[in-house]
């Protein structure tokens, strides 16, 4: 009887740990999606300083990322694909230990994906726009 009670208690502990881990994964996923949506909103509002200062980046990205670079890139996109209209959905993929957030963006003249790469420490290791595959 004691063994049965012990096994039941052990099962409850492991079940609780597993549920807690799943909740942490979901919160982490939700946070990455939120960051992607916020960054897109900052682009739309020409708030390039906010993109640089508000989020945590890997040292490699932080060394080269400037608000003027983001502004130049955004203005270049405007010239090529027109005004940003809306986000059409966000997905997350795993690539090794990195998480890749793909935010499908509709512009006047075409669609682009905003790609954010998060490293194992949840720092942004990449930020770029690429054409959507047909």
C-alpha cells in the first residue's frame, strides 16, 4: 500500500513538472510572437530607436544594429513593395536550439516575411525581411 501511495505521489510530481514545463514553453512562444508583432508595429510607426533599444540582442547583432540602418532598410522596402498593410499570421520553427519567428506581412505590392531568430538565451540573433515563397 505504501508503494502504491509513493508511486501515485511520484506520478503527481512528474505530471506537475511536465505541465509546468509546457506552460513555460507556451509563455516563451507567446512572448516571441508578441515581440515580433511589436517590432513590426515599431517599423510601421517609424520607431526605429525603439527597435534598437527595447529588445535584447546577441552581441554580434547589437554591435551592428542601428536605428539609421533600420530606417534605411524600411524605406528601401517601401520603395520596392509599397506601404505595409497588415500581418497575415505568425509561425514559429525550431532550428537547432534557435527559435525562428516568421511573421507574414502584406504590403501594397507583395508579401514579405519578417524573420526573427532567437538564440537559446532568448536574445534576438537575427532580424530580416525576406520574400514569401509562393
